[in-house]
C-alpha cells in the first residue's frame, strides 16, 4: 500500500449540544479557537490586521461566520468543518514562498470540485491555514505541517431553495473527497515541475479501487480541531 499524499477529513456541528465541542456553543468555541490559535501553545494576538480567514461568502471573523452558519443551517447540520492536510514531505518540496498560495488554491479547488461532483452549487465558505510539526519517526526530524480548516454551511444554494448537504461514508462521499483532493494536489505538484513521485510507490488514489491509502505522517488532527 502506498503512502498518502494528502489527508482530508470532514465533521459536522449539529444543532444540539451533546458534549464538549458540540452544538452552537461548540461551534462558537471552534471558530474562536481556529481564529486565534495557530499552534497548540501559541495564543495569537487579537490584532484586527492579523490575516486569518479567507472569506468566500461566510465571513472574516468568528462571529460573522457563526451568524452565517446559523442562518444557513439545515435541519440537522449547523456547519460542516473540514481539514485539508497535504503530506509534509511533499509540501517540503515546494519552495517556501509558494506554499501558502498552493495550499489556498488547493483548498478552493477541492471545495468547488467536491460540491460540483455531488451535484450541488458551491456554497459560501471560509477557511484559514494552520501550521504544526509532525512527530519525527525513526530518528527523522519533525517537519512543518501546513493544513487548512474550512467552515461550510449545512446547506447549499439552488435556484429554488437551499438544499441540505450530508456527507455519508456508506454512499462513498469520503472516498470522493479523498480522490478529488489527491488528484488536485498531484496536479499542482506536477504543474510546478516538482519530482514527487519517487517518494511514493504508486499514484495515491486510483479510481475504482477499493483500497484505502494509508496515512504516512504522524499527527493527530484532533489536537488542532475540536469536533
């Protein structure tokens, strides 16, 4: 089994609170956490000019994003919360000055293609980038781990009315998510002339395959994202 080139994850915030990180209070806490924390032990200064959210219709602050999530909720979903996390060893091949732009572009491509493939219009969303460090394995030093957090509403726009959006593993939605993310990341590395394939035994995602790629970099996304 080849090593993963990218890891993606989606979770949701329901309307009812059932424990830490859930319900409306959980969403508020998550949005504040994302806005003001870049690393686990580094609380960011709440400066108005500090760039955090990339606004694609949901807002530029945790309060504005929360209000839009509340207004655009479905019957069961207050907000969808995604993580898009390229493999650190492959991102290390990208010139440092290009990494932020690549990850922003990758995030938007994944959002737009996923909804289009599902037959939805692209909804409003906002996202931001966090950085962490991998846990060094076999004596290797830790690597920079760049990833984005995306917040999307529980519904998507349509000509008649807003439609509820549900992501269901039994219907293959998680597999589609992984395939789209892996294909776009591979394309973007290729577009930059980066020779990344020798670091992987075979293409990360093959359409029609039942094999789920393994995760090759050790980091617990729950350390950076409340469910």
